[in-house]
């Protein structure tokens, strides 16, 4: 919201719910979920909230990846065709957020009546958030930690066929308090993910089988999103030449490969 749209003497704000430094729920995410419930398709919902089809799917994948249960699910095609719908958890989140939004609005109204000037308050308002440009972020649970003198091997169960394996320093492992049963977030840059047509012999510790959900071709690179089970999806950024060589298309089975050293671990 630009400062030009804020009237002097009023307090306005948008509701975002932070349960940790790396986990939050914002109004734009809920707006997309609400539009999905109303429209029944990702393309119509994207148009309704004013974002691209690709951005809508990126937001849905991000929300599903960070949730123990899917918020959005795809319906198989049939007599009435396929579609995209909210799960029971997705519906509950929208309803709960709307209830909190109503309380938030009342709070702003009460606060606005007490404020002489927005500028008097603005100088005291500060916000900090943790953000990352990495496309792949998975919430999971540490399943195993193999300590070493310098580095440690950390396994994170994200609900896929196999856990993600990360190699980080022993100092980082101790500082983050990583141990079996503790929550963790695994982060992998899309450019670090290599795609292979079938299982191959490779030194990459992480080799995850998936099914192509979407293929978005650009001028130089192609973005490929794979479903890896349990409502999780992983994104890879490869060259158009590689995409053409693999003849990548929706529904195709591929393996996502990435080194353990390419996995960043954060704690909520």
C-alpha cells in the first residue's frame, strides 16, 4: 500500500500471521485460497486476484510444501472435467484467517481513534522478516543426524519417498539444535536441481522420483515443477536445450538430483 493512499490521522494495515521467523500466512495467500474455493480452478482464481497462472501455482506449491497436510488438491478429470479445490484444512484456514482479520480491523479502528497523526506513530513502527529467493522450501522433521569432526549429515523427513540429506557444519548443527524429532526447513535453489529421465548412477545424495506437473519455457531456461508425493512439489530451472533433449512434458516421470551440500537447513 502506498503512503499516498493512507489518509492522515488514520491507521491502516494488512494482517500477516507469523508463527516463526520463517513461517507466515499473509492476506494475499488467503485471497488466493478464497478465490480457489469460489472459482474451482487455478486459472480463474489467478485472474480473480490479479496474478498470473504461474504465480498462483507457485503460491499453492509453497503453501502445500510448508504444510503437514495439503491445503489445495487437484481433482482428476471426468464427465465434469478436473479442477482445483480446497481441502478441509484449506477451508478451515480461510475461515480462521477471516475471523482474525475481522478482529484486526476492529483493533485498527480503535487504535485510529486514539492516534492524532499517523506520522507521529510511523517513526516507531519497524518490521523485520526473513526471506529467501530459493524456490524450494520444505517443512519437515529431522530424522537422523550423523555427527562429524567438521561437518554433519542431516536427514530431514518431508513426507516424500526419501528424506532430504544435507551436509552442514557441525557448528551449525549444534547452533540450530538439530536432533531427531525436531522441526526443520530444507531449502534448495531451483538452479541446483538436476533432472534425469530415469534413475542413474550419481554421487548426488538426493535423488527423488517425481511426476512433471508444469513446464514453463522462457527465452533461455525452462522451469519444471515435479510432484514428489504427499502434496509436495520441487522446482528445477534447466536450460531450454536440456529440456528439449529430455522432451519434458506434463505427466512424465523424472528424477530430481541435487547434492547434499546444496541443501540449506533452517529451524522454525
